[in-house]
C-alpha cells in the first residue's frame, strides 16, 4: 500500500483530460473538495520516515516456531481538527510585577495548561516559569471553546499568542518614556524591560506596575482560514506475530509518524501519541462491551473482564514527527489530541493480513475471529 499511495495519480483541477500529477509531487498542496488547498501537509514525510523506521522494504523475520507468522502493516489518515471555535485570552501585568494568563480553557489531560503559558512566554520573550495561569473559572476567566475535537492549542493558543503580543507592545509603550527612548530600542527580558544597546538602562516588571498600575489586554480570536483547510496527517506502521494455532495476535513493533505542525512541547506530544496508540491497541485487539440481549445487562463491566491491555501487552513503540510548520497555526502548530487513535486498527489489521493472508474487518481482532477466518480459508494460512 505504501508504493500505491505514493504513486497514485491525483487530478489537480478534477476535470477530465487535464494534466495529472503524481501524488508524491503534489501532496503538500493537494486540493480537496471545492478546490481549497491544505494549509500544510506532511503526509508524504510521515510515510517516508515511518516506513524507514520499520524497515518496510524488508520482510519480517520468520519465527522458529512453525505456527507463528509475522507481517507488517500500515494505516494512513487525515484528521480535520484545527481551528476550533471562538476563544478569548486575557493577559495581565499584575501589581506585584507578575505576568498572568487568564483562560477559560480546561485541561483534560492533554497538557494545554502547559502549552498555553509556553506560547505566552515565547511571544513575550520571557522564560516559561514567568507566566502564571488562571483557568477554567467562569467568574474570572474569559470565554473559551470546549476542550474537544483536538482544537485547544489552535484556538486558545492563537488567542493567547495575540494577547501576549498586545501585552508586550503595551508594556514597551509604557516603558519607553520612563527610559527616555523609542519603543523600538527596547526588549523584554525575564526581569523586565531593557534597552537593547544599553542593557544597564532597565526597569523591572514590579517597577513598571508601580509606575503605570496593572496593565491588562484581551484578545478575541475566531481562528482558522477561509483560504485553506487545516488538517493533521499521519501514518502508522505495525509489525505483528500471529499464532495460527491459537489465533493470538502480538504486536511486536509500532511506529507512529505524525504531521501536527510544529511540536511545541515534544515530551507532551510523545506522551499524547503513546497514550492514544496504547488505548486503541486495546480497542483493536481485545476490548469489547458484551451485553446480555435478553435484558441489556453488561456482562463484562469491570476492568478485569473488559480485557484492557497491561504494560506487558504493549509493543516497542517509536513516535516520529514530520518537519512541518503550518503557516496558520500558533507558532506553526496543528492538532494532535485525537489523531493518534486513528491509524492503529488499520495498521494492525493490515499487518495481520500480511502475516497470514486473512483480511479481518470487524473489531476487536480477537483470537476466535482470527481462527474463524483462518478456518474459513481452509486451515493454516501461508
């Protein structure tokens, strides 16, 4: 499937008889329905770095046991996350000289309350620890969208970046007469504001607040673009081992390659991908809600009976990111919350097919399903 995806031809304008271009030449700007291009597209790079990491061109080693078969599979995807809804961010230089971001956004585990002050600090030009955060309080924080649809970084991050830009400009505007110079001669540091050429001419944030009082700005943003579709892309690769006697499937290696624009916090991003893949490996291989058809009672309502995977079940995993900077997202970032969950099932199912020649289209890919499909094809496969 990898070579097919890269060699498949795509019509640029969609009109019969017009020039067609190989997908590997046009993937970065390939038009979608209505002729609106992607803002950025790192799918080709995801396919390349992922396939290299799993040695796609080399067949899997053949296990010593005669009943074991190994294979590799790939699942590629596109995810329309991106802009999200209207968001407001407020930034303040407080009376004690501290810098504070106020946002109504809630963090549900994806790390947005780490990334938002990072964005603010980067735009202001101060260290990450300089920015305090107040969040999720409907009485004191401004409007924010739902933390859903993989849109938090794009929507509230864009508003945060703009609010930080405004606060930086306002602080420098206030300080310029205090230091008797033009705003263009000043820069913000961790401690306050200083003259670019004569850093000894400086003033602390506390002194600024004492002189000018609290300074507060607010940015309301409806992010996105009418000229581009903002999507995330990815390609997942799995290597599996299938026991043709028992139907048991074991994932040996897993490579997750993602285009989510510029990665603002690599550690959080890797954790997000690993978590999404781990969750979906359970969904793909073992987890299934069983209900008594007579009365609707759930038959496996505990974690023990639900058969969620444990640490011993997870494969060797590698997370890779395409070198893409989106021109619209805050500092070039795009969605990453939910995309890691998309490629798992097709990658594993394709790997099973590569290993034993059996195509299974229903989840989870349990041993009984694998055995039934093997038997339907006349016994031991490949």
